[in-house]
């Protein structure tokens, strides 16, 4: 659904899910038993660019990947809430908002599947990748033309930063 650039101009905090948003949702399972995910370098650049520009970037995910945590930390992300059952995602989000006294109207959240619905239904800018579940496609304010793990994160960050004239350094 179309969204006004005024709505993007209000954003101060980006919050992303990991699997299906920051990654393409695939988990690689080698014989060693470790798991691997891949992050798009353009999404990663945009996250680091947003952090350097003074935006708050957070992660709320059921996944608990030490590799993802390390990568996000190298990008400058400090607010990482990972692990736990899918139905506890909303509690991690609410705890983050409460702890840091965030204004929900200044938050953009990007999720891709049913565990993200309780968050996306709140008074924030709800977004999802183009390959999100149909339930999310039906309710999100903005649907990125990009798929999860393939530029959707960068698209949302760029939309917000361009609306605020902060995209270029």
C-alpha cells in the first residue's frame, strides 16, 4: 500500500527480524552441526550507514545465532534481542521499547512471518519484504519490492534516510 514520505520522515529507530528479513531465510546445515546464514552486503552497508548517521538499529529475533550476533555487532548494532520461542518475540520488543523509552510512532519494524504479527499490528511503521507471508502482506504499511536477504533491509533504510536527507554522507 502506498505510504507518504512524511511517515518515513518520522522514523528514528529501525528494528529488524533476522531470518527472512536480514537473511533469505535459508539455514545451511553442514555435517559439523553448525548452522550458517548469509547476509546481503548491501543490507549490511545500509545498517552500518544508519548507525553512523545516528539512527537506533535493533534486532528482535527468535533465532539465536552467535555468528549473526557477531556480524551485527561489527556493523555497530548494539540492541540485539535473540533467542526464545516465537511467541515471546513481542515481549522482547516491548521490553526494548520500555527499557529505552522509545516512541512507537518513530519506529519502523520489518518482519516476514507470523511470529512478527503481534509487533507489526502495533502503532509503528510496519514493513515486510516482498516474499513475506500473505498475512503480513495484507497488513503492512510498506512492502519492499525486494525479498528478504536481498535488499529489503537496505530499501527500508534508504526510504527513511532519503525522506530525511541523511542517506548521503
